[in-house]
């Protein structure tokens, strides 16, 4: 079977000739296509040209060695690897004049099928499936006459578009990234982050497959048959690409295959690899909760400063479990109580002061382990352009949402939906999508699947793409945002010794329901050596975790003088792929026929997500997740004793099952006037699992705009997209906090002329919309650049000056460990990583908002327990703000934006800008900052089945 078509640009062809014939073949020959290509036989499409989508930088995520070298030497790109990036970037300038007719200037036409004159290539990996790719984007439209053939085609297309990426992620999930891709310090950090969250033996992975197959009825059997067909398709492409020498060039550069002899192997994919990939994807984007040990430490710090009762009151006011001023997705007042603070807590296990120590993960380091020491190989001259491309890791530290030191999980996705009674057409309109970071290639890939029992177009995470996970069906569309409700708890297991002697904090046995039980030691030993791609010197280490019936050990401490181990247990552990049933339902046109059936399908997804739906008649919402039924009186925000009385109800550690809250107790709604989500709180009384969900949240940027559109009426796809993009370019602090800051400052005249000019600059920026947007396309200079710089420099300083004197050093440090003060787009701010697009998810804006309003004497619902700015004195607060503002105004751009490997110091625009982090050998241009989903749909269905 001929390989996938790629048009080799002229410069790349010249590069291939220049590099000589000693390397692998350049790009494969064009796929045989009928002389008169026929349109794919599309399923009934009720969107009628009104569905659009986008996923930059481009569909094609594979590149041969010659294409990689061409990109490094000449900046050329394989076909369809970069043809969506300009349209995505163009919305920054183009949104102000956007109309429905202009949407496809910035989005793909997401109609089903491919018109005959738009067919680029046709591939038939089997007689029962056809993969048709369109000329504009190269998206695979997979049409099967059998179920097996359809899924086989999906796997084959995934191999064509994401073979190297899938290989990376199965090794990340298995904790073997350094052994596979090199020992760069970032690679060490990444596997050390993910493997302890989901440590499994091969038998554990196989048991999860068998459980789905045997306990989920006919759908479970079908799901595993689909998954096997998908794996078979991947392996078919893997085998053909290897033999044909058009496999991804990264296999050569990392030493897996010899460029001249073709000796080496791409290891076959297995069903268990899909479980490993699912553990990374689901755990990263669909987790929630945890962090109870750090929460306990901040509570103890508050009690130490203020005493037990007052300290607890102060802590609760910062924890904001159910802040009455928080923006909500279900805003009609419906209550969904979950994980609420008990009136009288039972079983809470706070550590003794100073007793907590983190459990060490890394042992037996050799060579470069734990360092960044390099030892470059003597690379052939032909490969020099790609030497060291992975020296900073295949995924630079902090690039994955929530990865990196001290970073909280981030769900960088949003959704805007408006009911038909408020739209111009009378049909609902939706603009929604997930943000999964910016990578080249993306973690997700676009595809259309048409076959028996399957009819959908959209995105799937590479390696688990048996079904479309977010996208559209024949007459409906759906999407998700990360919900992050509390599905992970921390238990304090009492340590013991089997001989009855006194235990210590280092004991490897614990009491399980009265029996001294051995912990299970789980290990992963990795080693690496330098390659062309990664120059990190030879090294190795052993990762070790202890697993108990109550989860994986994270810390050791004493509680009431007794040694304990703190363990982390999430409901989705040992259930990494169970959500496949829900996705299967979402792709089945016979199952999803309306909002109610959509909600039922979403309820079969076990990870914590907010799911949104739109068809021609209504919109709907459902919050999914394996929410455990906790024992009465247990406080989910803090560690709890590992005793039967405080376990999840119905808990069985064998397969980590328990009782789960029923459908009706999950936030859900249908037909509300509008819905927004930007990882904000879901509904009244649905308690948050972390700090940072207070009176100001980035969800307010959407809620205020959509509410105004609904009030005016006549909402269109274009107007809703404009609202999304306006929010995507707005500085939350400038829009939501600056008015209060200026009120405090202007409570008296600003007599310093220079400082008054600074205040006027900030006010002018606020009045103009507080945007971080360039003066003209390509200028790379912000309008109100000085005001933006001042705010970036001022915010961290003003927060510290506002809160640290009152809280004291220890409590301020404890609270900032639970919630970072800032998350601006600039590379020098926030824990989400440089150039990642997403910003303003977590920060102290809600705390500052309440505190400033308290100083100003305004009404505050759910106030902080104390007023901190100036100790509650308006004049003193004003002095603190002005002092820090003066310092910020004097801070040079080179200090505020210190520069990195992508930007010169002082380059404000570049400091914010989005960089698609190369997971393979192909790099891309830097684009304008947007706080926006990576994959995004704009949909409006005019008809229904």
C-alpha cells in the first residue's frame, strides 16, 4: 500500500539532494489517487456548512529525516504541518470585523466528507476502509464498510500523522521516557512527574483491559475490539513505514534506527500501550483534587499564627470552597452539594508540626542523573543540523499544562453556548474547545470517522483515537473543559512492623483494617546515553514508589506522635480507559439523539470534565467524573485517617472500586439561557478541590461578555466568536482588578507628577479594554505597552505588599505554596510554563478583589476573615500600592521580561507569544498571544434528524 501523500516543497527537495543519498529516502511518493477522484460518501450532515473547526499548527505530525533536516537548515515544512497556524493567528486582528461569512478565513470547514474537487489523496489500507484526505488541510476522512475496517483505518491514519508522538506518550505513561528519548533533565522531570501518579505493572494494565471487556457488557466487548483494530492499524502503518523508509526521522536521531542500513526497530504497539497513554491524558486533563497535605500545612500555619478557632476561620476564607461571588456554569441557582465542609469533621489527620517529609522517588543515580551534563556524540556531517534538538527535553519542562515544579493541574479550555431564543437564527450557537497546550505536532489530531455505529468529526488524543473525543456528529456537537472536582483524596495510613515492634517513619508496613500489611514496592530503572538528538551524558537511576490499598505513598509524618504515611488515592486509578464507553456512545448516532441522551453518554466518562452539547434545538451541560461517596463527616479538603469508618463507602481496593454519586447529583442542565466555562466553578454548593475559585476568575471574562450578548439578543456565530477572542486578548487583572486599585489610589490626589502619569497610563489601558494586543498585525509591539509592562511588574509586588505584612512570612509562604499569586502570559510569570497561551487561571485576584473592596467599605459576600491591605486602613493601603507602583514603573523591560531561548530580554510581545513546542524535529514560527483553546469549534445546526 503506498504511503501517505506529502508534497515536498522545492527547498526541501534541494536540501535532500544536498544532503546526499546516504540518508533515508526523502518523502514518500504520492499515493495513487483515481484519475477522477470521487467525493467521499458523506453521512447526512445537518450542519449545512455552519460547522467550523481549527487545530494549529497543522494536521501532519510526522516528518522523515530529510524533512527534519530541511526544516533545520532551510525552514521548510512538510505539507499540512503548518497550514492552520496562520488562520488561527489571524483571528487576533481579524475578530473585530468578523462576520459569519468570514469565519472560514480563520477556521476549517468542518462539514462531513470531501468534495470531489478537493480530494488530495485516497488510501485503502484494507478493502473495507478508505482514507480520503482533503487538499486544504490533509485531515483524514475515514470511511469503513465494516466496524473493524473503520477502526483499523483510524489507527492507520494515526500512524500516518502521529507515530512518533504516540511512541513518546506510551513511554511517558510507562515511566520510560529517558530510556527511550534521552536523559535530558526535562525528560527526567517529566517521567518523575507522571509515573508516580499512575504506576502500573504490565499485569495491572492487562487487568484494566479485561475489566472493560468483561464488566461493561456488549459495549465493553465492542470497545476492546475497536481498540484492537485501532492498534492493528497503527502497527500496519508502522511496519510499512519502516520497510519503505518513510518513518519519522526522530527514530534515527535518537539512535533507534540506522539511517544507512535501516537496522533497528519501532516496537509494535499493544493494547496496554493505550492504557498507558490514557493514564497520561486523563490524569493530566481530567484529574481533580489531591494536595491535601499542602492544604493541611497551610491550615496549621494559620492556626499557629491566630490560634485554633481564628486560624481555621482565616484559612477557610482563603480556601473559598463555595464562594458566593464566584462565577458559575449553572447559574440558575440549582444546588448540587458535593465535598462540602462538614459541620463537625470526623477522621481528619493533620500532621504534627514539622514532621512532614516528602517520600523520595529517585534512587541509585549514576552519571548525568539529576544534572544537565552533556557529552555530545560525533555526529555525521549530514545530521549536524539536528544535533542537540532534544537537549532541553522532548517536552521542555513546564510545557505540558500543569507540569513543572510546583505547578497545579491546569485545564486550559473554554466554552460559550447560547440558547436559540437569544440567537439571530433561533438555533443555538456554540464556540468551544479544549486547550491542551501548544505543541508541534499537537497532542490531538483531527479526523472524521464514518462506519457502522460511528459518525463523527473532531479531535482525539493521538494513541487513543478509536473514537472522536470532542467534535460533531450528524446533528449535534460536543466539547469539554477540565472540571477538576475532587476525585482524589489523601489518607494517613498508620505504620507498623510485622513483628510487633515499634514502627518508625521509614517503616514499609501499614495497618489495613487492623492487619499489619506490607506495602508493595514498585520500581522503574532507566538508563540513557548520548545521541544525535540528545547530548545528555550517560546516566541512570531507579524510580521507586510504595503502593498501598489506599493509594501511592507521597509523604511521611507523625500524627499525634504516631508515624504515618500519607497516600494519594484517585477514583480513576486502575480505571484509566473505562471512559472509552462514554466516547463510544458519543460517536454513535443511534445513541445520541438529543440533550438527554448526550448527558447519559457523558455520564459514562469517568474523568472530571465539563461536557457541553448543542444541536438545532437546545444546549446542555453535564459534569462527569467518578465522584466517590465519602463517609459522613469526612472533610475532603484535608487528609483523613485510613480507617474503615472514614473510607469511601463501598470501597474495595482490589480494583479500586467504590460507591459513586449518582447522575442526578452531578451538575447538569439543559436549555439555560447561556453557558460559559473556563475551568471555573460548576454550580452552587459544588465545592472546589483547590484554592483560587473566588470573586474574580477568568471565567468572568466570558460571563460578562456573553451575558451582554444575550441581553441584546440576535447572537450569531461571529458575535460569539468575537466575544471569545476579545476575552482571549484581555488581561484579567486590568479588567477586573485595576478599577478597584485605582479607586484606592485616587481616594486622595496623586501629587507626584511622574506617578500620576503612570496612574493615567494604567487608566487609559483599562478604558481601552485592558488588552495585550499589538498595534497592527506584525508590529510585535503592544498598544499601551508601558501600561502592560507596569502591570506585569506591579502585580506580584502589590500582592505581597497587600497581604504579607498581615499574614506574616510563614502563613504567606504556606498560602502561596497552595496558590501562586500570578499567572500572566509573560514567560517570567506563573507556573504554567513559558509561551503556553493559557493565563490567569490561578492567582490571588479573588483575594485581592475582596480585600480591596473591604478596604473601600463596599459590600462583600463571603469576605476574607480579616482585611489585610494597610491592616484595613485606606490611607495605609494606598501608601502600600503607590510604593509598589513606583517601583514597578521604574522596572526596565529587560528585568520584567528577562528573555529565554525564544526571546531577547526586554521583548514584551515575544515574552507573551505562543511557541509551538517541537515534540518532533519540526519547528514553527512564534505567534501572537491568545488565551484560547488549541482546538476550537464554531457550530450552529439549522436542522435535526
